[in-house]
């Protein structure tokens, strides 16, 4: 993959390109980052409070900038954008619905969530920096990595066409534009090689705005570009840390399920990012530093009170694949941009006017790329082996099927500690990449097979190459 890159991980593009490519990463992670506080606005009690909700959104971007800089400079140093995680949504919603909090104000609910995130972050820091994650890597080969990474992309299908389909005129246009720029026109001009996602978003956004001004799109349309948030937002606000978290054992244990899912997803992300950016295959030290730094990132998020943690963003890895720009400097430029724009309320509010169908269209073009990167690891495996085909097929099917079961039939116990155990099993069971990884990991290490058949011989040679 590295031979096809425009800029590799250690390359330093010119300042102008760095800024625009950084902006592209900012826009790529924007949809997911904004979606999290919007989803949590109800459980936290922020419905009908646009100003406070705007504060929460700005705080998330500010913390994303800080944690991205930490990861790319002191962590695993891969070009990974750090941002909010959907793995924490279910535990957070459960915490907000705990006895005594349902009637409390949003500040109190947020303080309880903060406490759980901070305590969980300390656990993740220990798991990372003591080497517990890296110690397990000798059991992990391409047969485990392939379904884990692929399911990261496939599990996000619900955020693609369903969102783009809220208005296929604009959502479909976004898909067509990104494919046109990234695949058909990339050899015609350098701008299409470097900025296909940014160009696709801006053109579709501009058309949606023009049709809104012309009266074609009304407030009832999903593609309507509203300026209300911009008018309501203030000009400057610097997010402040230390919002007095409240610590509780039940909330902390419940949040651990989110951390387990996040760690599993991040390890897969490291392999995908390294492959697309031309970096060596992550070794134990790289994995340990990355998970440890993600723990520090979650600690920062908890201290600032984002109502969420931080993790590596799969969609930005997909952006690296489409743009073929894996430069660490670009991601760091995007991180600085996140922090600067987060304190300018009006700028952030402008980006909230991007219609959801455009965000959905962007996801349609990128999440599939992540799945394909996962599948590309199978080049090291003997695909004529019935053993390997069974393990891969089983892992993929269970990774897609088991989450559907747990969504409909969560494991519920009335009394502690079984109630907490049931919550953890349910949360992990709802996470497709965790289920697929566990199935592949257990079977690949227990079903008889040679190292060459399992792809470990070629995998080890690639790691040292």
C-alpha cells in the first residue's frame, strides 16, 4: 500500500496542503463527533437547551484536538484522529437513567457520567502501559485481524444509506461526487487526489444551501440548511476542565463494558491505519502505547466533561485510504484546527448546518473502505484451506448476527453482581467487532493448522520487512 501513497506517515506536505488536508480530517470526523452529543441530549436532559448543547459539542472538539496531538506525538504515533466513541453511549444512557438521576438536572447527570469515565480511563491506562494488551498479540494473526477490521466498517452500515436516504437527492449526490473525485478524476488533477472528500462535502453542501435559499428545500426537508444554530451561538468560549465529577461504583462497572469494546475496536484500527499510511505492522510496544494513551485521552475527556471518552476514528482511516495521504503532520494540523475552531462558537455552529444526508453519503464511501482493508489481510492466509474458510465465515457471521440477538434479548439479572455482569456481556455482545474478534481468536488458536496455513509465516515476514 505504501508505494501508492502520495504522502507517507513521516512525510511533511507543504503548509497549505497540510491545512486543507487537516480540514478534510476535521470534516470527516465532524458527523460522528456531533452525533454523540445529539444522541445524548435526551438522556442528559439537554433537549431544548441549544446553548448548553453547543458548549458540549465545542468541548468534544477541543478535547479531540488535545488527545489527537497526544496520540500522534507521545502515543503510538500513527496518524489516528481521536474522538468520541459510540461504545460509551449505552453505558452513558444507562447511567443517566439510574435511580435518583432521572429527575436530576443535566449538570448532575453529566457529573456522574464524568466520574465513571475517569475511573474507567484509569483502568485503560493500566491495561495499556503494563503491557497486558500487547502480551496477547502473539495469539493474534491475520485470521483474527481480518474480520475484526472488516466488521468495524460493516457494523457501521446503519449510519450510511439510512442517513443518506433521508434525502437521496443530496445524499446520493454526495456519494457520486466523492466516487467521481476519488476514483475517476484522481489522475486528472492533484486536487482530486488530495481532497476528494472535502470537495464532495463542500459541493453537495453548497448545492443544498442554494436550494434552501431558492425555497426548494423547506425546514421539513432533511437536506435543509438552517442558520438558527449560527445565530444562537456565541463568538468565543474556551472549554474549562474540572467540572466536579461524581464517582459511583455501579456507574463505573457499567462503563467498563464500553471500554472493553473501545479497546478491541482500537487495536483493529491500529492495524488498518498502519497498513494504509505505510507504517510497519504495529508491534506490542506500539499497541500498548496506543491503548495507554487512549486511556489518558479518556481521562482528559472526563476531566473536561464531554460526557464521552475518546477512541481512534475509523472514518478518518477510511479517509487516508481514499486520499492516499497518511502523513502524521496532516492529522496533527487537523488536531490544532479542531482546538482553534472549538473556541470560536460561530465557526463550529456553521458546520452544524451540514445536512445529515451529506454526512450519510460520506459514510457510504468510507466505511466500505475500512471493511476492504480488513479483507486485504487475507492475502497472507491460505484461502484454499477449509479450516481457514470455516473460521473466517463463522467469525463474520457471528459478528453480524450476535449483536442483533443481544439488541432484542439483553442479558438481564435482577440482583447484583449478576446484573452488572449481564450488562457487560450485553454490551460486548452488541459490538460486532468484539464478537468477530473473539470467535476468530479462539478458533484460530485451537483448531489445528500450520503457521504457513494460518498466514503467520508471511505475517511475521511482513512485520520485519
